[in-house]
């Protein structure tokens, strides 16, 4: 069975798109988000089942199961998917232990990364209360992440979120100074948070959004430009009131 004692955390190293190490979770519910996964990924899910874990019971961490979510592409990369799945099981089982294990993994070699991405896929919503909002485990997870960041001011952490309720509960003024959390508003999914910078998906339907400065990593046709996050660095130093868009990709 999956227990805290046999859990591991997996850090994705030097992502080809970002050039930055990251800690990733499953975005949506396994069978809703990842229907049609590659045979290798399906085999990986069966491996979890043999360990006493029922993959279908693993809900996602963003509170949504959007059909066009870019995170579905993760299923093309079997080990990336498997590692995100195990990270997700761990944080749902014991968020505090998972964050402490993550901290040990990030700083294992004694070298502090300048930048670190929290959730290239996934979000902070690891459980849900009776009102459909992030539950107590989610708050513990978010709080433990922030405390870890405070212990490592030499690293700038970046993340995006749609979990507005967690932000309001923790309080933006209590954020670590080295934590750039950007609100990722989507129409009908989440609304902007006044005290957070915004990173907005531009599908071409809103001229106001299309007029914003855009992420240089993706061109207007949705193709990668070759510019990596570690070169730009904006999302790890974004300030309150900032608004930036990214072209649909």
C-alpha cells in the first residue's frame, strides 16, 4: 500500500521548455484528463493499481477538468506522468511530509537553484471542502510550501494558480518575498485576484488581452520561440498589478 514511508517526491530537472527544475502534480482527474493516454502510460497506471493504488480515485489538483488543458500532453511522456502521479499521491496523503521531502530533494547537493517552478502542471487544490473550495489539506500544503520558500531566500519560486480561496485565506501580505504567485484567470473558471500579478491565456477572443505584453516563449501562432523561462525570468519576479498574456499553445 502507498504510505508516507514508501512515498518519494520527484523533481523534473531542466525542463526543455523552461530550463528550470520543477515539482509537478496531476492537473485533472486521472480518467477524465488522461483518457486516451499512450499504452506505456496505461501500463504505468496499472503498476500503481498493483501497489494498492486505484488511479481512478486520484483527483486532480486544479479543481477543473478542462478538455483543452495543455497538461494532457504529459501523457506522451510516461515517466513524467508517473512522477507527477506519485507526487500527487504523496501530497494528498501527507502534504507536510511531501513538502519536507521536496525541500530535501531540491537542496540535496548543497547547491541552491536560482529559480524553481512549483507546478509546471497542477495546482494547490489537493482536497475539496463541502462547498467545493480548497480544503484543510490544501491550506496545509500551500502554507508548508510558503514556509519552505521562506527558509530559502536565495531561490526565487514561481507558480500560477486558480485557487483564489487559498490566496485569500493565507493572505498576500504573508507571502515569502521570493515567491511570485501569478493568478491564472480563465473565463468561467476563475476570476482575477486584485493583489496578484496575472498571467492570462490569450486565445484571440479578447482584444484587451491580445494587447498585453506576451510571454516571449510562445509566438502568435502558438509555436515555441526557443526562449526559455530561465532566460526571461519574468514569472519569478512578477510584481503586483502586472499583467502578461501567453498565446494559445
